[in-house]
C-alpha cells in the first residue's frame, strides 16, 4: 500500500505551503543518511519518497494536478519515483582514426612547408675549442689555433690528449692554445 505525498511529509491535504516546507525539512532531518536517526538501510528510499513529495507539493500547478488525480483514485502514479530505463540501441564508440590521420598529416605538411620556407643552415665557424676533426694552424708561439677548414690550415686534429700522454706516431703533437692538452695533428 503506497502512501500519499501528504502522508510521506506528515501533513494534511489542506496544509499551506509554509507548513509543507517545514514538514519537508523536518522529515529530511529525520531520514537523511548523514544524521544519527537516518542510519537505516532504507534511508535512501525514504529520501527519494520525501524528495518526490516535496517536488510535487511545493509546485502549485503540480499540487493541483496531484490533488485532482488523487480524488479520482490514481495516486499511485504520483507516489512512486519513477526509474528511467534506457532501452535504445547501444553503439560502441570507435577510435577517431580519421581525425588522428588528418592531424598527423597536417603536422607533417606544416613541418615540410616550414622547412621549405626557412633559410638554409649556415655552417658555424670555428668556436676556438679543439676537438677531433678541427682544422688548426700553428701560431708564432707554436700553439694550435682552430680555423675554418675552408681556409689554409696546417692540419686536422686526430685526438686531443693530456700533457702526460703521447700522440700516435702518424701525428704531430702541438700544444693547445687554451692549455687544455696536446693536439695530435695529422699534417695536411
């Protein structure tokens, strides 16, 4: 046997809006799962009934319609909160391959266009630090100084070794201008 919305809130059908509001708040405090009194297993169902009763009775138009249906004996349709069940077809989501393809293709095209529009890379000149492959000249103090390989140079550094080490036999040892060690230079 289902109870009417008035019975759920504990008010008479002739109750005013203020009386309904006060009754709703009192019922919620009694039944709410967070309160000590509402620690029952059916608290959530009672809360649903109270919320539905408040929804219908707090709105003047819904209350008039409810009272009209109730007087005809159809109170069942208003007392139970209806559960909505989706019965439509379920479609599995698919991965957006087309979007990913367009994005990747667009990024590749952007890189290619930027590459075409950019200035060519100018090779950097010597940075003054000797390393294997650096072109060098010997200055007046008999020290190795890095120069551009396009210019005239004494040789190419095969290896840079410490002061206490020796160079391979096919190279000429020349001290580094910066005092970092000895450049083993292959004469050109």
